[in-house]
C-alpha cells in the first residue's frame, strides 16, 4: 500500500488519483488531502479575488443579457481596488460569498460603478425581472433565452439559483453550446 506524502498514512491505491506519467501510476498525495487543500485554497482572499475577476470578465462573453457590457478596468487596478474592500466585506459578512456587481445596471464594469455584494443579494437582484413579468403557472419556469414559461422538467437543475433550475431550458442550452 502506498503512503500519502502529506498525511503519511498508508492507504489503498484506490485512495489516490491516477496519474499517467507517475512512476507508480498514481499521485503521491491521497484524495482526502487534496480535498482538504482545495477547501483551504477556496477560503483564501486570493481565490475569492480571482473568482470575482474571472466572473466579471466571463459574464459579458457568455450571457446574452450582458451584451454590450464591457470590463473597463485592468486586472491590476481591479485587484488594488478590491483587496481592502474584500477583506473588510468578508469580516463584516462571515460565511457569505462575495461577488462583484454593477451599481448602475446599464453601465460597464469600471471603478466607480462596481460594488461588492453577497452571492445571495446579487441573485435576488437578478430576480427583479421576474417581478415585472409576474409569476408563471404552477410547475413552470421562465426561460431567459426563448422568453416563455416552460414545464420545469425542461430545465436542468442548478442549486446556486433561487429556484434551483438553470435559467435556460435544455433546448436553448443545447442550441447555444458549441458543437464538436
């Protein structure tokens, strides 16, 4: 039985991820230690800042409702703006996940038009259009792409959203995904 180089415990080979180029064909650190290291990394300020930057840059490219929105701040300027604010925000909101939001929704991502909100606050702002169009029939959900209420069975699950469903139906998601 191989020994984990991190926890120094002998474990069966099934407790180590496969690694094709390795001498023994497996990683030298066990799955449990890798999972712990991942959780520790995801709780760091560096990780949270990186996620905010990546998310802010991904939304205009991937989400149709962000068409025309630009990121008008460089990475270094964003990190300089965000670091102290994230530290203070995380101290004031323990256990919550910070996200970057535009203050003026039609505006761009730029210093002076961005703020830090919790993931749940930001998600509740996205629910505002639902209030304008009204609630749909029972057992249905709104598809943001085809702009209609469809049976919830036509949506994949997404535990990070308010209603627990993807915002686009299966048909729209498959039509939008690149074909290989």
